[in-house]
């Protein structure tokens, strides 16, 4: 299901320039709301540390959705979230566990230039939370048969990106988000260390504004 959704979004992005070419060149000044649907590759840059044991994390792509309110042509407040992305927990002996991660965030953004520009870079800073669930140990390995728990991660989020105008109401977006924070990790109810995912989410999307 997730794969079909991602393929559909990518197909929409590829077709968008032709579909909305007739609308191009019209100013979007005064538009106060925007919504963007897309895909983000969730790549953890941190690791899991439990005592002397260290494990690496692998992420995956997930569907994303954001909504923005523009205070004026340059300043916006954005609510952003993503579908669940599976993390694989790996040690030197291979995969030992898996967990689902789902982030959501609220941030302020500054969009450079005027709305009639073809390309508009933007930067943002905000706060995020990452919920973890479906923590599962593999049938073999160091955590086999253990009950794993990972607490919600919270912290700052920084964003850089750019919008490419396709018409008065349509645009394509590319962005990169860095989420910084750690979570307590437990095994059989006992705190054993921290999960420091600190993911970078690289996203592309198609947006509408009005």
C-alpha cells in the first residue's frame, strides 16, 4: 500500500509541469494558505547506544503532508508530518530489531524573494516529536525474545528548501529537514540506553496555494 502511494505521488510530480503549464506566469502574491503532499526519505544519522553496545539505524521513504499559513508573502507557519517509516536496528552481527517511526512538527519559515519568482528558497526552524511503535526484536540475535520499548523523541527541527512555481496555484517543492533529539530505550521494562536517530528527511512534493 505504501509503495503504491509513493509511486503515485512520484508520477504526479513528473506530470505536473505539463498539467499546469497553462497557469504559469500568474502572480501568487496574496496567497495565504498552502498544502504540500510528497515523499520523504527518512535517513537516521545517529545510532542506538546501550551500555558498551552500539547499533546503527537504517530508514526508508514515507509519504509526507504539510499545511502552511502565510502571515505575509515571506513569513509562514507550517505544520508538517509523515507516514510511518520503518527503522532497522543493526549491529555487527546483522539486523537485531525493527521499529516504526512517525514524525510531526510545527515550524516558522522565511521564504526569500517575492511570490512571482520562479524559484523561491526558504529556511525554517521549529519543534518536532517522533513517535515510535511496533518495536520488534528479531527471532535471532542479541535481543531475541526481549521486549523492547522506545520513548517519543522531541527536539528542534531545521529546514531548508525551495519552491518552483508551476502556475498561480501550483508549485513543486524540494526540502531537507534535520530532526535532533534522543529517546530512552528499554528492554523488558528496564532503561538500557538511548536511541539517537537524529534523522535527515529529504523530500520532494507537489503543492497548491490559495
